[in-house]
C-alpha cells in the first residue's frame, strides 16, 4: 500500500484572482505537481512509463471545493493512489491547511496508453506497483464522469462545420447545439503545451471554468471534466456553456426565514476544436456560504 505524499505550498498572489482566493487553475497545478511527484517516487512517473513505451493520460476528474485559501496562506497538497477500476487508475487528492482543514478534494482517473499502438492498457496488468489502498476518499460522493445528451448534440453541430465560438451562430442555445452558447475562442500556444506534446490538463480546467459567466461574489464548488480529445499547439479552441439548473439550500438548520440562502447553479461547459469535441465539463457555482467567504477571507 502506497502512503500519501504531502507537498507544502505558500499561496502566491499570482495563484489567486484579483482580490480573491486560489483559482481553479492554480489548484489544478498544485494537484498535478503532487500527483506527478508521487508517481515518480514509486516508479511510475512519465520517464518510467516512456522507457516502457507507455504514457499516462488524464481521462476524468471530479473536484469538490469547500473553500479556497488566500494569498500568503500555507497549504498542503496531499495525494495517494486509490486502486483501479476497469481501464482507470484512480488517484485521490486533497488540499488542506496545516491544521487539517480541508479546502478541496478530488478523484482523478488516468488511463495507460501504449505509445506505439495507441491501445489502452489495463493498469493492474501493466504497472509494477500495487495501487490498492485502505485510505478513505477525500469525499465519499466523488464520481468522475459526465453523462448528458446535450454534449452529443453539440458534438454533431460542431462536426457539421457550423459552430465556432466567434461566429455567434443564430441557432446557438437552441436544440441544434444542445442548448450551448459560444463563450470565447483561444489559440493553443506554446505556453499551454505539456511534456506529452498537447495542451496541459490545467488549461482545459481553466478554460472550462472561464466559459462560465461567473458573477462577483460567487464561487466554484464542483468541477468535473471528461478529457475527450487532445488539443495541439496552433489549434483554435472554442469554449461553450449551458446553464442547467439552480438550487437553493439553507446555510444550516438554524437559518431563519430571512437569512441568506446558498444558491447553486450548475453549468455544462465544453471545449471544441476543428469540428470535434475536446472536453466536457460540469461546473457548479454558488454564492458564498459564510460572511467570511463573502468578504474573501
């Protein structure tokens, strides 16, 4: 059984939004660095995999966010492998403060790919280390994977050559696009590319979150991503968003009828390139759950 690895970070100003807490992009980078460090530590890092003609690819993630730290705070990124499920190698990650307060927890699911044949390999038959563990998940409700028919509609629409984010098509938001509306377009540049030669997963997460028109004072609470297809340097990435449901929840059992309520909004977001779907996202945002969080503390 592989024990958890902990990496200490100081949150810098550039890790945060203007006057706000740690961004999803920075959180994704903290998690990515911790995961890579432990993989190398136990002999299944990228260089170890390449020497065997294999590589890791991140397939699906589910991140649950309770709150986020501010610039100047010290945090710990903790990670451990949590077994395998079918073709997926699972990894738990969490961000905590030195006292143990949990900011966020996640489940990442990776696939092992033969670099020559591009075939998927079963991790338990391929890797030289047992990934099973008795450590509990950061949150019991973590469940990577997004299943919604609206993405299929958007995929067909984009494949037809009709949909680009800068064109603002007349039928955007209709059943033809699965209800998705274009958000923005960006070209994948050198700074976005990782050691596998394609856009790094943290930029996928960043773009999918940026597709949501986040109002002042609202926070990301859940980020689920399915990485469908790689994005290469020079490709134009189109971001899309569709608001689905809003839900009101009381802050606690003691909340009175005139007190503030936690309003959650669920968005489906997507990234497309060259007439194809590159990523599916499900983003949950809400109003601050406490007065301190509302003030950005």
